[in-house]
C-alpha cells in the first residue's frame, strides 16, 4: 500500500499512551496529528521533548518530527479536518473517593471531537473503560457529530508495558479490534497495516468484548502477582522460602514463571485502578460476585507494603523513629518515571510518617516524586542516600540497584542491614559480605 493510500490518523490525548501511539504510528509512515487540551504538553512535544521517561521514544520523536509526518495541536477543529481514523487515548483514572473509573476525560474528548466531524470517519477508543462505555459513546457521536451516522466507533485496547512501550506498539503480541461493521474492521486494518503485515495475531470481536480484554488481562496478572505474595505470607509463617516455591511452580507449563515474582507487589496507573474499577462495574451490572476475589487480590497487594515496613522495623529492633533509612527506588517499576500508586513511595512516606529519617533515590522518577511528596528527602545516587544509613531498603528493581556491589555499599552505611523488597539481590552474596539480609517470604 502506498503512503497516499494510508488513512490519516489523529491521536486525542498525548499522555503516556497517546504520545507513544502518535510517535510510533508516524514512524510507520502515517500522517499523524496529536491533540491535547494541555498546551504545555503540546509545547514540549512540538519542541521535541517527551514529557515522561520511556526508553527509545525521544529518538523516535525526533525522527518523526523531522520527517514531517507528525505534528501536534490543541485544536479539535484541526484534528477533525485531518483525520480519517481518530484514536481516543486520554486517561481514565480512579474516581476520587470511589473505586469507579472516571470517564470525564473520555467524554470530553469525544464531545470535543464530535462537534467537528463533518465527513465519514472512524473514532477508535484505546483508553481502558468500563464495559458498556462504547454503547453510550456511539450514541453521543451520532447525536453530536454533524456527519451523524457516518461516524462509527470502534474499540482497540492497548497493552503497553512501561519501559517497553515502543516495542509493544510496533511489534505487539496481539491486536484486538472491537467493531460493529465490516467497514470499521477494514478501516482498522488499514490503520494498522504495517503491523498486521508482520503476522501479528488479531482478534476481531464486538465492542463489549474489546472493552473487557484489557481489564480482564490486568485482573489476571494482578491475581497471579497477589497469589505468589499470598504464598509468601504462608512461607513467612512456616519458615519456607517463597523464591524456591516460585521457582518450582514456574516449571509447570500451565502456570509459568512470568508475574510469579514475590515481593512488594504491583502499582502504577493500570493494575490497581483497573481491578478496582472492574469489580465496581461488575457490581453495577449485577455480577459482582463473579469477580469478588479481586477485592482480596487488592488487599493482599496492599499488605505487602506494610509487611515490608515490618521487616525494616524488625531489623531495627522494633524502632523506626530517628533511624536513617535509605530507599532505593521511587517509580512503581524500573525503566519508568511513573509514581502512580507506587509501592516504593508508599513505603517511604509511611516510614517518614513514623519518624524515620528517610532518603530516596531513583534513576528516573525523582522529579515526579519531589512534586508529589515534597516532605521526603532525596539524594543523587544510591551511595549518596545510603550514607550513614541504619538500613537500606530496595523498593524498585532498577538494574543499577541489582548491580550494586555489597562491599561498595558497606563503605558508606552505618549498619550493614538490607531489606530486599523485590527479591532482586543475591542473598548469599550480601550475607557473605556481612550484611543482615531480609526479604518478604524468605527465611
């Protein structure tokens, strides 16, 4: 297919999902306009700056801006005039004071775009929404768009892993197209042609199923993580070793080793809010009992944070007040600057509240952490925050933390005590250097 035959794309919302999608699609040869109502985000992107940390994306942004295939705007009118296929990529956070999903930004994006849709086009939701949202948005588009029934809605859930988003966009493990017509299916095929040409598995389904795929996947992954952490609680009570238990389970092909890593648990902007919103929506439609287990999955995950603090307290003889604690990590996972529902910062903030002298270092998330938690103290490196520490706590498993030499860290701390909240370190190597080493679920 020639470039001239490719549909022109718009991406509404230039946060993590939207900016990544816009940049990657432009790199595949599409003419793309990215839209956001936040003029500061647009200004940064227009100047070639990615407003968040994601490996490989800044280089790709520079390349696509230079090619002329990518531009950014705050004008819905400009976006509507450009696009044949419009992707909705705005955030769907948890509602304040509720487990429900906040659809304010999705509704605003669809309304803002619809008013300017004067010809046949496809609007594609990528945001994670409660099942049933697409039916309501389809009615909204028909009612508000000047083109009326000529505007169709489809759903194409995203499956990005932070730190691997470029590869996940350009070489995904699957594509899901939720459509209501053959025309919508064909438009989506054209909008993803280079990716489909790689042989990417594709599931074409109805709109409600496509809406469910992302939350169902995240709920399964969250359940698997909480399962092994529930086993860690059993191991702590019995003297068993959860790392060996996980290793033995992973050899079973039906179970597998991925997401069977014991430790501090999950966080970020997806898994926690998605499982809560899924359970909430299930209750709304009368099938809450079917996913009631997700409430316990969430509870197990939260308990890991308090249990990590318990390990620190045990190493300090029961007293946190006045103790110097070095926290390695702030982001919810490595290769990201995302601190949304980050277990690392939750632990650091709680220990600070209990009177500890806490210092935090993270390779990418310090600016975000400082803005969110100015009451905490921050350092410039792992060795910096560990200076005269009574205990070191590994909270995010960045490669540079995994590779720290126990002997090097021993030179700066007051006491050789470490809590490995992610099972990322070699316990024997640290103990051999005279460290008291503790980890969740390990003897």
